């Protein structure tokens, strides 16, 4: 059996370009824009007791945004024995025989997919943001004829 690969870095860049292209230009730009807004709001917020709770909320949103961007998939590949998922600079390796469950949830409102992999030793999740402008990159273009058949 040959190795199969789904590489979202369509421009075949390396380094930081691989991360930005692999995770998607729209996701990277949205992430940078959100971080700029959160950081500017955090700095501009007064240090009063009423604003401390909101500051904590902003820090939690920043942490969740960073985690979501970090967990975004760059490349998925598999061969006879293993499944490989590349998210940042490291590639996570799963033995196919150890995988007990793989679930894929797609949230149509946000054009966001979550891939969850469960093995006996660990459970991990990864995300993929497939906005309307980037669906061609992921190969999820639905032809109008197929929409009417459903």
C-alpha cells in the first residue's frame, strides 16, 4: 500500500510560510487580527476592580485562540501502519491498530471541522478551518447539481 497525503501547504513553502499556507491565509489573517484587537483592548483597559474580570475573560479568549491556531492541521498522511498529522513543526504519529475512534465534526456556521482521535493511551483533537473562499484548497467544493440531489 502506498502512502497517501493530504497536504494543505499547496504552495510548498517552508518555515513560517509552511505554517501560514498550511493553516490557511484566511485563518492566519483572522488570527492576527483577533490578537491585535485583544492585545489593544487589554492594554487600553483601565485597571479597576470591575475591569479585572473582563481582563481575565480577554486572556482566556487569547489563550483559546492561540490553542485553536496551534491545533490547526497543516498535513495529514497515512501509510499501511501509521497515521501522521502535522500541526506546527512536529508531526504526530498514530499506529492505525491503536486507534479506537476517529470522529470528524463539521460546524457549518463557522466552516470549522474538528478531528478527534482516541487511542488507549491518549485522546487528541485537531481543527481545520475551511471557509468558503478556501474550500477549493481542501477539495470540498460541492457542485450545484449535487446540492439539488440531496
